[in-house]
C-alpha cells in the first residue's frame, strides 16, 4: 500500500549518495597529509607508502565503518522507540538501554582488572568493556520487560517510569564505582562517557556488525506495524496486527542495536533524536522509508561529526559525543517548543 | 606521479653523494613524547629541540606548550601523532587507547615505552631509559646522579628524625564545594611526604578520595600541604582556615600550611629530588631541626 507519489527509491538513493560523499570525506580528511587527491591517486593505482596504508586501512577505514554502523544503529533505535511511544522525543536512553550498557562498561573499566583472572578465557579490558556493556544493556531491557509486559500487555507509562528509576539506579552504581576508581580509570570513564570512534579496530567493527547489520535488516520488516501503531494501539489491533508481539520485537531490536553502539563507541547521544526527526520532516511519516533511511542517515551524521571531531583540534581530537550533543540538544528543544506551541506536551 | 617520485629518488641519491656521509644520521630523530614526567626528563636532558609533539599532560617546562598537542595521555590520536612525522615515540606505559598504541607500534616508527614505578629508584630508571632512547647517556647519568644525591640527602635528613617526632601531613588535592579531596596511600604526594621524613595522616585511605570532616579532625594533621591553585580562590590558606574541619586542625591553628607547585607534587619526575628537599625544609624549618652541621 505505497502512498501515491512517495519517491521511495529516489530518497534512499539520495541518502546512499550522501553516505558515499561522507565516506570519501572520512577517508580523505585527517591529520596526516593523506588527502583526497592522494586517495584518488591511490585508487588510480599509484601505490601508497606503508604508513599511508596503515593510516587508511587501520585508522580511517575501520573508523568510517564503525561510525556508519553505530550511527545507523542509534538512529534506527530512535525511530523505533518514537514509533512505539508515539512521541518524537523518545530515545533509547529513555528506556534504560543506554544507562544499562554504560553501567556495564564502567564496571568493566573499574573492576575488570580484578575480574579478568577468574574468567575461563583471556580478555583485555577493552574487550571486557564491550562484553559488559552488552550484558548491561540486555539486563536493563530484561528488568524493564518484567515491569512493563504484564498480563500480555505492554504498559508504556510504567515502562517510562521504570526507565527513569533504572537510570537513577545505574547512575548511583556508577557514582559508587567512581569513588573506588583510581586516577587513570576515572579518566578512562570520563572519555568513554563523552563517546568516541577513536578505538575503532577491525575486531570491534566485526563485533558491531554482527549485531547491528541483522538489526538494520530486520527493522524495516516492522515498518507496516509501526505505521499502524501511529494510529493508536487499538487501531493497529483492528488492522490485524499483533500489537504485543510488534512492541516486543521493536524493543528487542532497540536493545541489541543500542547495546552494541554504546558498548563500542561510548556515550554518543541525540543521534536517535536528530536523524528520525529530520527524516520525518523531509520524507514524511512512512516507516517503510524512515527505517532504512535512518540506517543510512544515522551513519552519515555520525561519520560527518567524526570528521569534524578529529580535524577541528588536530592533532588532538574532540570527543564526538560533545559534538552530537551540541547539535542534538537544540534540535530536542526545538521539537519540544513546537509541540508546546501546537498545544501538545512531552507525553 | 611515479615519474616525479623517481626524480625525487634520483635527487636524493645525488644529494647523498654530495653531502658528507653521516650528516643525516647525526640529526636527532623527530620525537613525540606521551607522558608529562617523560617530557620533563627530555627537557632536563637538553633534548627539547628534537620534540615535535606532546600529549596534554606534557606541560612542564612551559616552553613545551608551544608544541602540537595530540590529546590527553589516555585518549591519544594515532593519526595525530603520525601527522607530526615522528622518527621516535617515547611513551609512558599508561598511554592509550590501546587501539591507538597498537597502530603506532605497527607504524614502523620506533616506539619506546619507559617503565614507570612510583619510587626513587623508579625515577632513576626512568631517566636512564629515556636517556638511552635519546642516545644521551652522559646527560642521563649526570641527571640521575643529581637526583640520586638529592634523594640520598633527603633520606639522610629523614633518618635523623626520630619516629615519634615525625610530623603528620595531610595533602589536600581540592576543596570543591567544601568537600576535602585528600591524597591517600598509593598516591605520589603520599610517597613524597614519606620520603621527606613525615607521615601521611590519610595513608589509610586508598588513592585520591574525599575525607569526611570528622576523620580530618581526628587525624589532627600538623601540616596541611596543598597545590598552589594560582587564581583559584578555593585553594588558599584562607579557605583552609575558614573550613569547618580543616580550620580546627593543629596545622590551621598554627598556620602550618605549605603550598607547592602542583606539577611538582603530582608527578614522579626529575624534580622529585627538589620536591622532597623542599617538603623536608617546609615540614621541618631549620629552627626545629636544631643546630645544623
């Protein structure tokens, strides 16, 4: 049931073109002298030096791919949550996935050194951080589901409130860990919380892809259901959708994608709010367009922000979470003000 | 482009024929330093000229601030370091993130990790290792000998102080919002206080933590040591005297509040000897020590 006149293919093609442009910028811009022209020459067959290859294939390329994946994951998660809550301000941070994953990461940073010797397999602290962040995100979702899925129904209001309580709880636990952390761990936590793509290695890209690519592939399958939910749960039910199953799937996909993104890139906020908002403005509310669009546009936004993050203060870097918050928080306020002007509130 | 490169190679080959052999080998390698105390050592060895980049913790001597900054020690940008075209990287073992260090090690630029241990011996080792990496062994030996003689002098002075006459010292790191962050056991100030022949009254606390007001009064420090906050009004002797707990310690009542340069007391670098002797003088003014030889 494609609404007449929605240029589905063209919009996605434009986004894919944008992604390609941003990718070229990400590969051709950086602190070293490996610029876009040198890059084109390399594609043309003129060999790169060993160090240029290192910069290109071990620094810029994994970083680009991780940025595309994490940005897409955050944006798709945001779009799903906003459809689920019928609220353009909803974000994975709200249902507690991000705080849960953050707590897991902080536990690994502070206590990882003490825990690692007892594990049946050898893991470095950064690898342990990813594992714990995954676990924290999932645990948060499991806890929330116990609260929110009662008697076969999903109670959105309870879930929001439980998300707030969970965020407070993880905040307290994080605070407790901060008091026992040593100086170096404190700094690590601090930088992790600000978010960065700087730790991108092919191994981490692999971990991200293993979770995020399936989510991106599955999310568009929920698009019709999400469109129906926009009309209200009762309406969706009467249209023949199994509303509870739909909501559960959306929440699971969000948990997986957000957990992976938070685990691998730290606290990068607001991508899940900005991207779906801009897409709805440009393309309308059809989730068959929004969900695949968000997967692309989220990556475009995050990679573009990362190019800025590593060029503005070169040879040092700005944590990327600071940039996304600088762009995202005003957008958040803008949406809020418009809703209030239209007579609506936050709920 | 390929043609241009072969031309360049030809030019380089011709230059090599004209220039006296070894002229290039003698130029000290372009060096990036990751770690504040290592930067201090490099400067003390007279090798500052060969530095082309530093991390954010390398801020002493102040002339280093003019160098490009590749980020905080734990958040170094690998491409940022490589963009400075270094021929040598000298790093603290704490440099990170791991992924960046792995790339730097793989880049073919010699990457030297200088061991770190918070002790007098550790400083000497650090100086020796840094000097070896820079091929400045003679300067290294001289600097190490100077630091050793200072530490030995401090140790001799400390040994002369009887156990029951050791003064209790509290290191105050910050006073933000009235909460007193102190340097407990395992911190650099803790080591320095002990080396200066005093005892850290907060030694039971692990690391830098907030100490509760009642514990501060119970600890009854004879001396309060704090970093010179400069413009920061929160870090002043007046703020100590006005504080509800610190103000009622013997240190505040007698005015025994010692200010020290933060960079000197927070890192274990080549100025550790200066720091310990300064602290010894401050904790035990000549009048207390009796007649001097």
